[in-house]
C-alpha cells in the first residue's frame, strides 16, 4: 500500500472514532436527569424528620420548635391538674332525710346519713290550705308583716293544712299567727289528728290592725303515731269578716324521746 493511501485510511479511522465518542457524549434533552435541588441553608423547624423515625415513633423532642414543646408541656400539666380536681369533687347529694332529722354525713357517692334532731318545729302556711267545703270561696291576702288566705263566699268554713310530724315525737307546743281586725268575729286554730281528736287549740280576741301570735303548751295525745294517724291544722275563716280575719301560719314544736 502506498504511503499516502495508508495515511488517508488512518485519518479516516481516527475521525470516525472521534465522531463516535462525540456522538456518545451527546444526550437528548428529554433524557437529561433533573438537576438536584439546592439544599436549604437552614430548616425553620429543625432537622427534617424521615420516614424511619415516623415509623418507629422515635422523634427527638429537641428537634421540635421550642413553642411546640412548651405548649405540649403546659397542656400535659393542665390535664394532670384537671384529673386531680375531678377526683376531689364531691358527687351531687342525692339522699334526703325525713322530717325531724337532718343530714349528718354525705358520702362520696352523694348518699346521706341522717340524724334525728332532739327538738324541732314544723310550720305550715295558711296560704296552702284547702277549705273543708268545696263551695267555699277563698283568696290570698297580704297585710303588713304577713301573707295569708281569707274567705270570700259561702258559709263560715275552715282551712285544712297537713302537718308532717315525725313518728315518735312528743308535741310540746302549738302556735298560731294571724290577722284579726274584725270587731265582731274572733278566729281560732286547732291541731287535729285524723281520728278526729283535737290535740291543741288557740283563739283570737279583739280587733287589732297588726299581725299577732298566740300559743299554748296544753297538748293532748302528745306522742305522734305517724304509722296510724295523719296530723293537720284547722284555720277558722269567716265570710262575714272577710279579709279582716286572715290566718297566716301555724307551728308545732316537738322533742324526740
């Protein structure tokens, strides 16, 4: 082979190899890998939390913002304090005591232990009274120092009011509060038992423009037997006197044996 021809072939081979290398170095634009994102100089919330930490639940508290950790600590303290307060709360009182006794102890569940009182007084208002005769008309009245009920129509009648006396109690006194400003008609009040037995009686005298009270310690059948009898007060009314004769209240004093 001639020297010139051999040189030409060598040059051609070198050009082809260079072209192949250059072509191999060319990458189509749609095949280029995406440029890596620039790393943040500083993470606002601390170092990022990766998936492995979330999966295991091991996330260091110091990597959270100070505001978050402080809020969590405060919330936890409030939960503990609230639980302690709730444990110390007394349950709503649900028990009751019978007349003549009082609450001595309140249990945690709201039930009560009762203790009978050695002495007591039960009062009833004439305003709650019911006339013996259904045809009797009555009305509420108010005077300086009291509110009561008086008769407006019908034959002279009586108001009846029950008295829940404690069983076994000994009645020691009976008193009557009234307004009597009528010159001609006087009033009265009686403590009765349901077998139609009178235990005590008081009467009014004279006409005075003020609330008065009369009482007595003369009592019959003193011991209360609430298992066999009911007890109530009779208040005398008068259609003639009207509002000038107005029962207001009665009280029964007792002691326990």
